[in-house]
C-alpha cells in the first residue's frame, strides 16, 4: 500500500503516527490508495463540501462505494468520471453505506445508468424508500409540534420544517430490488474478502467495509477525521437512544479492527489511528454530556436552551435543528443513565431536563 510511510517496525505494520500522504483528488478525478482501491470525491451543496467515494476492484470491473448527492452538479461530476478515468470500466455494483442524501442521493441514477445492482443494509434501504414515498414527512405539523415541545419557537419550527420538507430533492430514486448486506457477512470483491460491519448512532444501520488483510476500514460517517459524526435522532423515535447505540458500535470497532488501521471516511481525509480517533470521540461526547448535566443542575432546561450551552452564540434555523438533534440523544442517554429526568406537563407545554440530584 503506497498511502503510508511505515515506521520501520519489525512487522512493517502501520503505526498511529503514520501519515496519509495522498492529496485529495479534484472533482472528476481519482486517486489510487492501493492497487484495486481508488478514491474520488463528489461535490455537496452543504457546508462539508464533498462526499468521499471509493472504488474497489471486482472480478471484471469496479464496485462503487457511496454515490454522493443527487443534484445536477453531482451527476455532472459522475459523467466526467465515467467519461474520463473510468471510461471503458464496467461498474459491477453500487454499494451504499447509509440512507443520508449525501451518500445515497445519486444511487438511483447510477444504478439505472450503469445497469448495476444496489447493495446495502435492509434498514437503510427501507429508510430511503420511506423518504422517497413520503419526502415531505419531516415538514408536517408533527415534527413542528416535536420541536415546539423542546422549546423551539413557533416561527423557527415552521422554518425548520420547511427546510426538511425539501429533503427529497437530493434523491434520484432507488432500484425496486437490492442485495441485502448484513453484519458479519463476508463480501467477496475480486481477490478481497471484506467483512461487513453495521454501526448505529449516526444512521440506524450504517454499513462499513473492513479489510483485515490490508488493514483498512471504509468507515462511512461512523468515524471521521477532524470532526465528530453527528448523532442523529430518527424523527420516528423521539425517545430513542442513538448515543448508547453509537457507544456500542465504538466498542465493536475497537474489538474488531486493527487500532492502527487506515480509516477511509465518508468526508474529509483518510487517516491512520482508529483507536486514537475512537478515544477522542468518546471524550468529545462525554464532555458534552457533562456540560448539559452542569447546566441542568443550575435549573431545569429545555433542549432548545441546552443548545446554547453546547453551541454558544446565534444559530440559524438549520444549525438550530442540528443542535437540537445533538442535544436530545445526549439527554435521552443521560435519562437512561439515571442522571437526569424529563419534567413534562409544564404549563407552557415545553419539556425540560432536570438534574436527578435536585
Ligand atoms: Zn455524510
């Protein structure tokens, strides 16, 4: 693998101090990470700016891992790839890590255009099918009522629901059939045998691909370098506990994957040092929970008020929605840990978190 400088240890295995030394590919170009493992990027209209896409050599072509957003700019970038560095190459299958639009958006277009089958976890496939059947569901009154019950003002709730109602614009459909990938499956791609891992927390059953022989992990958004993956509370599960599920996924990754593995994430640069990154993520989330406990031990607070404890300063409505989506998973986890409890039935209809020590 040419993506690392080895530390000269006896085993030649990469160490945590190794650097990933391949420049990120410009849109419409690919970079080789290892023989039979390519990296490209698709542009995104969101702040993160791009989604990483990987290509793995298959028996008589290439498998695509993730598809990017489904807008015109992303499709145009795919056309440049297919007419450029991938010209004449057969695409054998499209593998999608999870149902968020920045990863699954172009899947329908790609599968139709290339005649390639879709592979993904059943939960993520069905989640996206629901989004396609009812793309405006997050914009309806129920979600606005949920936001108001957590202290978001009526005007902001209407605005957030309006933003979410446009969610389906980034999708290009899905094939009517797919190949289901399950946790523990071994996927044979060319000469490689890849282990399938599913990790909840950011998305209900996010798929990761592990190659133990070569020491790398396609981590999707479960492990990112430099930023923390968002914990996402499914709107269908307002009392869900994605943070607990995320922590269990970290335990599983720490047990299954080489701590010095090369991590190939869904955004930003690949990096070495899985164990260090897991430790940082745990510390980050733990410190956020402690900030919330401290704030609620002063006085009971709504989720909207707690966004100011975690994200001081003005938030636009999109940022407020993301912040609420981060506060509530922590809150639900702290409740299950018996460190906090919800105060319901307040006169203003707003739920507030209270420190159990009060
Ligand atoms: Zn993403």
